[in-house]
């Protein structure tokens, strides 16, 4: 296949409806809550006494209020972490709320959160750890049935689910054995009971890991990546290889997984966008000696996730009493305020700009944006119409100078669902130049923020 033709093919790999809906959520909360909250561990051992788990002041409506103040649009709770303790009324094990003093063994944190999310108008999702350090079945075939029974309870008993989160930590179980997970079987149950949910997994067909837990996105973030990363979806069709080769050496952590130079070795490109998961505090679980990250840190994370063609899954760890720490509540509020103020429609300079678009070639465009006077520009937010595929591979900003001269002062790579560029410049005539694209570029919106 000709290089140009293969580029066009890559630029036309389309997202599913579920992925488009997920992308538009942009930011949601992660909630790590388990016996670890009481023991100070990050990975529980599985032999914790269930009576430790007793969030006497639990109030999921207050969680939802704090989550909404940060502008987050959903919440994903650790229904079960690696220690195996279940935060719902499961029939599968006694290592659960049934053995906790909370509400005399009748408590159900999953239900309290799912109901609070519905009341507050945000979406609900759950994390269910395949690695289970408590289950006696772990390391045997029976474990996959046990896990599927847990999954089925969560998928059928708590209303709509927007995302199911599986990590791939796979250590020893109580019998010292490792488990071979039946991910195909797990995915099938999710499709059956929650057809509108996306699945997060290191190798997921829907949403993949960004490759680090520090809140950092890639400089060039392509949603279209080698199928070989998401190999559990279905076998690669033998007679359908755009370009033959193997990508077994490429993993989510690589910076270049979606670049053309990598994609030419893939047997099949797929649309599998990235999620940035990171914590408001250094740990995933609450530790009294830790503090929330600074507002500046959260701003950088926002620009590096939502602003780089990914969604942000921001962890907020509840305290042992079941409340968020007041410092966390305050930081979330400040962050939400910053996003709302900085990217407010009122500050969008495009509202009073005159724009012309010129097609320089099939894949190159020049947008000339003229304001009614010199403007200080802090950020430009670009969105592609990714329903058609992700296409732009390089772009630049230029500004008009004295006597018709033009200065090129900013160069970048991909756009995708959303790209936020920090400019810090002043001009009355900004030029947005698309220098490369995999197929005809479709820009859905341009917003320019400043004064
Ligand atoms: C990892 C887990 O091992 C951590 O404990 C945490 O849950 C993180 C989000 O995923 O794989």
C-alpha cells in the first residue's frame, strides 16, 4: 500500500458512540476506598479484619458536591481493590460490607455512591480489581467464575455504568498462585449488561492507559494505535493487514505508539483513546501525613490530559470517617474555578474575530484570525471532529508583524478531541496553520482565551 493511502486509512479509523460520549465527559473522579484507608497500606494483604472498615460519617452526597465543584462529570469507585474486600452487599464472599460494623453489616457503599451520583446528575462507574489477595479461588479456574459473579452483581444492581476499570496488577493469591484472567469473558458480560459502558484496561479496546500515573500526556497523542496493543478484542484478521509486521515490542508507556513510523508496522489500527489517571494526593489511598497537590500542579495535569487528547481520571481518597479532607475539598473547588474562569465563553476572543480559511493543499489549511485590536492571548483551544477520525499531525501559530512580515512562534503536533496550547502572546492578527494531516482536516471549534 502507498504511504499516502495508508495515512488516509489511519485518518479514517472512527471512534464508537461510547468512546465519543466518554471523550465529552473530559474529567471524572476516581475514589480509592478500602481497608487500606484504615491500615495505611497502598496494596492490602487480603487478610485485613473487615471490621476495620467503618466509615461512620459517610456522606456520598458531599463527595458528589465536591466532585462537581471541580467540574468533574462522573465518579469511579474501587468496589474491590487488590485486598479483595467488597464495598457492596455481595453474595460471593463474606469479606465484604456484610462483615463490617458499618450499618450493622447492611451497608453498601457502591449503592450509596451510585444513588448520590444519580441525584447529583453525574455518572457512575466502578473499579473491580481482578487481582484478589483474599479469595481462596484465586489461581484456579473457579476464580474466573467467582469474578464474573461479582462483575454481574455490579453490572446489574446499580443502574447505568459509564466505565468499568480493570487494572492488570497480577500478583500472587493466598495460595501463592497467579491467575490467568478471562478478560474476553469479563468484557462479554459488560457488553451484555451495560452496552453503553466503556472498558478501561491496559489492553482495552475502548480506553487505554496513558502509560504513567503522574498526570502526564504525550506531546503527540494519537487515539489511533496499533491493534496489537488491544489484542483481546478479536484475532487480527489474516487477510486484512494494511501493512504486515509486529508491534510486540511496543507498550503503552512508549511515547511514539501512534506515530506513523510505528503504525506502519501494525497489522491493524484501532481507535483506542487514552485516559490519564492520577491522584490529588501522592497516594491512591488516604494517608493522614500526605497533602493534596498544589493548584499549579492540577493546572499542569489538566493541560496535559484534557488539553492533550485524553480524559482525566482524578483520584480523591476519602478519609477513614468516609469524608473528603477539607483541604481536598478546597483544592477541588479552586481547580474547578480556574477551569471555568480561564476557559469561559465570555473570554473567548473568537466571538469578535473575523476569520478566513484558505486551503493550501488537500491537507493544509491557513486560518487567518483578526481581532478588533491587539489582544493578549493565553490559551488557544482546538477541537477536531473526531467522529470522522483523528487527522491533524502538525500545526503552527504565526502572527502578523510590522510591514506585512509574519513570525512563526509556536509549533505543535496532534489535536484530536481537544488540544490546549499555551501561547502567552499579543497580536491583532493570529494565523493558525495546519501543516500536516492524515486526510482532509475537520476542525470542529477554535476558541481563543485572553484579554
Ligand atoms: C494500579 C493499582 O495497583 C493501584 O493500587 C491503583 O489502584 C492504580 C489506579 O492502579 O494498577
